């Protein structure tokens, strides 16, 4: 390879490296944002999501904290649907028997 081709290959590799770095930063930003929201909804501190920045093991640590942590949220009361009307209405019996 002549020096001019080496410069072109080096420039291309630098461009690919920058694109890869930018995509990685965007993915980590989205990951931290999502973990931050989950942590605050679980009643935990939002900055706990910054642990997810640690490469490879950070998201696993945050998931373990969320899975085994004590969520400080008030449970939603259960929804009770209205009872359906009774069809047919219950039969009425006379105290003297059926032939009266």
C-alpha cells in the first residue's frame, strides 16, 4: 500500500470509530434515562441509574438492585367490575310447598 492509500484507510477507520462512539453514547444515554425513570417510579433514587454507565456489568447491577430491592410504592387498589345482573331471577318458594 502506498502512503496515500494508508491515509485514506486511516481516515475511514477514524470516521467509523467516531460513528461507533456516537452510537454507543446515544445507547448509554437512552439506557440511563430508562433506568432513571424506573428507579424513580420504584421509589428509589434516580441517580442510581448512573451505575449503568459502567460497561458490561453496570446494567446488570442496576437490574439486580431493582429486582431484589424494596419498592416503595403504594399498590393500586384492585378494580372491581360491577357484578352482572342475575338472569334468571332466583325462584321464590312458598313455605307451604310447591302445590299451593
